[in-house]
C-alpha cells in the first residue's frame, strides 16, 4: 500500500504530465502553452474580453498576457482598445482573421479533448469530474 506522500508524488507527477500534454499539443499547433490559454479564453467570450479576466481565469501574470496580446495584435488577430469602464484597461476585440484562427484552434482542441473523453467512456468521465471536484473542494477547505 502506498503512503500518502507517495500518492501525493504520483498525483503531482500526473498533474504535471497533463499540463505537459497540453503544452505539447499547443506546440504542435505552432503555439506556446500560454498562447493556447489566451486563445481558449478569447474563444469563450462573446464580445470584448479583458486582459484582467484572462489573467484571473488562468492565474497568469499580467505581463505574460500583455506580451501575448501584443504578439496577436502584430499578427492582426486582435485589436486593443481602451475600455469604456476603466481607461487603464483595454478591451480585446478579435479581428475577422483572429476570430477564424481562434475558432479553428479552439475547435481542434475540443475535438481532441472529446476524443480523449469518449475513449474513457461516460462513467469514467463522470468519476473523473466528481473526484477532481471533490479534491479541489477538500484542498480549499484544508488548513
């Protein structure tokens, strides 16, 4: 029987491997892992998106997201305009080519994830979600 410390190491190794798999997938599509995360945020938003929302969603540093958005702006994928609510913040507006690119990447990711989840079967997917939710709940509650 494994000790709790061994189980923590095993879980942490799997968590890192999962992140690495997403990073590898992003690289296969010509993106960094963080660019993929920004793209996923942009794909989930109807209308303008804010940099601070992306930072909060993925727990990314503002400078990292800012650098990615500048790169996307140079590629003509986004336009950054001062927010009406707070002039210090910028609204991120997808251009037509940016929308096409973001949708194609997000769609490819969804297809890949669906393939993976479908291979697990509905019962295991349900268990995976339930156990992950329970782990996260206990992690928040533990002192």
